């Protein structure tokens, strides 16, 4: 796996930022992140023929140390990794990108926090979220989406909010409902993950039955994860898996389904990230 493009190429910088952002500015081999290590853009080794690897779905983040290790560099050469001027310039570029990325993430999370605070207070008229509760909600955002948190809020309100005989809201029940939000989020996530895993395994098993000849289980999983990262429905993937007869047909069909889904998503929202496993 080799680094792509000249580091000064504007197109390289654009693609690099997109992939680094996808991988949270961390090497996907060792887990170290910028600016501790120098990151670089690589292509996944076992990708398709022609120029398919130029698609961001087949690019990944690595660090220079891991790439040197993979190339069999000896210890002496390893010590020279950090010595060049170009290396220092690259680190400075990556640090600037990392700072911009973190600023963007902070702004997004502030917007998300405000959104769910407004949602909670709208659901419980007259209730004002305390600073301590805002901190809890900020922590939930790092683990769950706004939609997941709002759905959990709805369930908590329906199940735990109580009123006295005069129809007045029981204040202690509000605190109980609030405390149940993360538990509900976690339970729903576990159910969804189990369903996702079962669905992908079902598709995988179907592919092994319908595809004649060459079949690579690892690459099949990569294709399926890629499709699901773009929210291609499980049922659609299963129908496709039941009809394809060859590996080539399978890869072409997944690619078409993803392109269609990208178009659908582009009309509904501006941003989307994914990770190739």
C-alpha cells in the first residue's frame, strides 16, 4: 500500500481530509492519532480492478510508522521517519486539519445539545434543564444520535412520568424519567446491533449458496458493511444476494445500490460518514 499523490496537490488535500475525518484522525492499524504520529492516506490492498480504489470507500488512514513496518524497514530506517522537512510540514498540515475538525465537531455537538434540550423541555412544559442535566445530555450525544436520544426521551416520558390526583405533574417522576434515558438508549442499541448482525449473517449465508465459483468471505463482509454504512436496507441486500450468480455480479449490484442510496441521502441530508471494516 503506497501513499497517494503529492502532499501539495489540492485534490490530495481534499481527499485526505475527508478520509482522516472518517477515521477520526487515527491510524486504522495501531490506533495512534495526529499529531502524535504522522498520518497518511493509503488504499485498501484487496480492492477491485481499474480505478475503483480512488473511491473514498476504498481509502483508509495509516501512520508512517505502521507503513514502514509493513514494508519491512529495519530499525535504523525507522528512526529516520521523523527527520525530513517534508515530514515536519506534513505534520503541521495535519495539526491544522485536526484543529479545524475538532472545532467543527464542537459546533455540531453544541447544536445537537441545544436540539435535545429544547425537545425535552417542550415535552415537559415548564421544566428547565439544569446545568448538571445538560452535562449528562452532552455525554449521551457522544454515544447516541439525536434521534436515538429523542426516541428514548419519548419512551421515558410515556413510562415514568406521573401525575397526582389533581392532575399536577409529579416532579420526582421527571427526574426518574430523565435518569432512564441512557438505559433506554443502550437497550435499543443492543437490539438494533443484534438485528443488524443477524441480518448481515443471513445475507452472507445466502451469498455462499447462490454465488458459483469464487467467493471471498472477508471481501463480501467488506462490501456488505460498505452498503450498510450508506443505509442500503437489509431486505434489499438480501433480495440481491438471492439473485446474483457470480462474484462480479454481486460487486456490481452492491455498487449500484450504494450509488442509488447516495443519491437518495444527498437529497435528504448534506453529510454522511462511514467506516470500512
